[in-house]
């Protein structure tokens, strides 16, 4: 190999590395913010980084991350799912109800399957009726809440969480809690689906430019339906895991994770108008929120000041994520009128 050939090869490697760095800049920025908050908290209170406290923080972040799995996929596809907290509550309450009628494993599968169906209801209303996702998912969430209220009222309470669910959610692999490990596995799976499969690439295409995606032969309705189905199943599974961890179920058990899930998505650099972002960014956003929620009360602030500080940091994080997205040139573009270049290259959008 000649020296010129070696230089060309090195140039190509460096160029590819630069492109990869720009493409992942928002994810790196999100992890950077998580590290910054963690470092500040550790300096202020050294016990913040103790093993016991860190395990609790990871568990807290995990449930935010679970709730944000489906939300991330739906938002990348150009939608939003406000039914997540009620679907989570459905997962926990129905697990307790069904466990009295069937084996635990079958009850879990049934709950997740019904969660997928609830997601399909959201997706069908959004796609067939062309209704605003904000209104549709809020309405479906209200229907789920009404059903759960009738179930818990008629039964005099939801009942006892099954022992296998408690053991699973509170178990450890050595010194490491199982819940964060499950979260990590799911994060890898979501990342692979979104980046390495035709479905994932179609979701990005639909969120970025539905018109160009349609020209490329993508069935827009099917893709958007799939995102809501995934969100429903993921939310139901989140409810099962959360019920096992807290060892009880209640109607409002998922309410804290509506704002938390969307905030994690936004902090992670996912474009709220769709078309760009990564679940790894959401992963980092969930960690940031967990660290922030534990750190702010340590400053001696009252509840009102804590909430104000929480909101300010989230807004700063979102602003910085947008700056990184613009600098990297990876921001999603939606509803742009297709030109001749779109029509000529549309088939390259989807494998």
C-alpha cells in the first residue's frame, strides 16, 4: 500500500468518525449533562455517590426510562402518547386482577397483549380518523382510567401484587438490582430496532417528512399504528414492573411518568416534531432527571423552589439539545413540500 493510499484511507476513517460524532452529538450532550449534574451533586454531598444511593437513583431512572420507551418511538414518528400513565396503571392493576384467575406468566403475557391492543386503539383513531394524537391519546387514557376505577371500586380494591412480580422487580444479580439491568437490555433492543431494522428507519422517515416517505412507498398509517402499538405494550410492561417494585397498585401509579417520560425524551435531544433522536438520548435524559430530583432537595430549597429549579434545568437542557441538533445538522424536517430531488431520491429513504 502506497503512502498516498494510506493517507486516503486515514482521511476516510477520520471523515466517517466526524460524521458519526456529529450524528451522535445530541446523545453525547445528554450524557454530558447527566454527568455534570451527578458531579455537582457529588461535590456538594459526597454521600450522593454512595453505592446504596446510586442503586436507588438507577432504579428511579429506570422506571422513567421504561415509561419513555414507547413515548420516544411515537415522538420520533411524529406523534405523542398521553395515555402512557393510564396504560401503566392498567398494567399493574390488571396483573393483580388476572393473577387471581390464571398462572402468573400467562397473566403477564395477557396484560402486555391487552396493552398492545390499547396502543392499537390509539393508533387506529390517529390514522383512520386523522385525529390529533394529543386529543386521541388523552381520550383513550380517560377511558382506561374510567375502566380501572370501576374495577377497583367493584372489587373493593385491586388486591395483592403477585409474589413473583415482587421478587423480579426487587431482585439482584450480585450487587446490581435487576430493574436497571432490564432497562439496559431494553435500551439496547430499542436502539437496534430503531437503527438496524426497516421498521425503525421507516419511523424516522415518517417523522422527518411524511410526504417524502409516502413517495418512497412507505405506508404511513401502518408505521404510525406500529409506534402506538409498541407504546401500549411497553407502558403495560412498565406498570407490571412498577407494581412489583412498590408492592402495591393504585389508580394514579403512572401519573408521575407522563411529564417525566416526555421530559426525558426532550432532554435526550429527540426532536418533539419527529424525525430525529435516539433512545440512548432518552436514556441519558432519564438519568439526568433522577439525579436532579435527588440533588435539588439537598440544597435546602422548599418544594416550590425545587419545582422551579427542576423546570429551569429541564428548559436549559432542552435548549442545549436543540443547539447541538442544529450544529450537527440532524434536525428533523416535517411537512416540507417535496421537490424534484425528493421524488428522485425517495426510494433511498427506505431499504
